[in-house]
């Protein structure tokens, strides 16, 4: 076994978070270019599935073996944890600033801690209740509910919170699925399941591939790029590469530590969106985001014996 080097693990996790953060703004530009959230999700899932399956087929084809008994778990993992999480995230960033959408989605660890305490009856540290209080209080500040019922789009908020529930399901299913299965192969097959789901929900014959050749502004001076270039980024540098980075980080860091470091993603995403497309957050929203992230950090460490989870490759 290679020697664990925490500094490398931190660098890999932050690198993955950085790529996911940039992907939020790139995805926003693709949505603004006219690609529906359903189609963008289908393109990302299918592209990632092809890349992961091909990579495993070349490097270690035996890891792609799957039994019929595993199909139901992989199907649920792919449809709920991958297909729906990504779709709801795209709906959220189409209506909310990227950083705020991520803050809502990343409350998933709070839902996980509550689930294992209230449903599984597992021992959970009392800090989970503090985490819940902080997260709810922070979300109130982020939404600025005192401004006529809230300053944020209700559908965007609902999409972000529902994405958090789907992401929580992804991690909980991942705990079960990785108990006796290679997490890389599990993730590859989950993307395959997600791509099959979208092939049915958004049939490919209804998609005009010509839109990928259309040049659109990317908010960098007068620069215009083909929509296909944005989609290529979303698939490779927004999904496949950060997934491998987050996976490699787990060779050097415990999953809980990696999860805590990954909470830097909404911060980086907000900075990228501010510099790139001038998405400005209010002081209340920034303060609320800090409070929510503090709650998420507490929730990450609330479980008495946290299980290994699948590296994050879904949300952003």
C-alpha cells in the first residue's frame, strides 16, 4: 500500500472542489445558451459513462463485471443519486446564484445524520442537533426570508433542497454498495444507469446535435465558443477528472476529512461566479452561507462510526 500523504490528499480534494466550482459557472453558461436542464444532464451523464467505462475497460476490464443481483441497487444509485441530483442541480443554478444553489444542495450530510439517527437508530453525537439548527438558520439568512417572503426563486430553492435529499440518498446507497464492490466500477455503472434513464426520459432523437456547433458568448470579453466546447468541459473537467481527483484523495485522507475539505466548493463557486459572470451575493447571504457550512461540517462528524462513502462526483 502506498504511504498516505495528507498534504497530497488536501491538494487533490481542493483541486476537485475547484473544478466542480468552475463547472457550476460553465453549466450556467450552457443553460443560458438554450440547452434545457434535461438535455444538459443527459449529455453529462452519457459522456461521463462512456469515459469511465472505456477507462476501466482499458485499465482493468475485470472491474466492470456486474451480477444481475446488483442491478437494482445500481439502477437506484444511478437514477436517484446521479440522474436526478444533477438535473435538480441544473434547475437550481438556472434560477439561483451558483454558490447559493450549492449551499442548499450540500446540506445533504445534515439529512444523512438525521436519517441514521431517527430511522436507523444509530448512535449519533449530539452535535447533529446543533448542525441542524445552524443549517436552518443559515438557510434563512441565505434566502433573506424577511424580504417579502424571500429574495430567492422558490422553484430554485425547492430544486436545491430536493437535490440535497437525492445526494443524501446517493451517499447512503453508496455506503451499502461499496461494502463489497469497487467504488470506481460502481460509479461507472451508476452513470450508465443515469444515461439509460435520460435516454428514455429525454429521447436522443428529439435532440438536434447542430446546437453544439453554435457559438455563444461566454462572458469573457468578446470571446464566443461552441456550445459543444462547454459540454466537453462539463463532461471531462466537470465530472470525470474531479471524480478521479476526489477518489485519489481518499488514499491519503479519511472520508470525513475529505468531506469537510470539500465544503470549500460553494466558496470557490461563488468567487468564480462573481469574477466570471458577476453573480454578486449580499452580506446576509455570505453570512448565511458561512453558518450553513459550519452546520454541514458538524454534520459530517456527527456519526459515531462514519462509513466510507463514494467520492463525490455528482452535484456540481
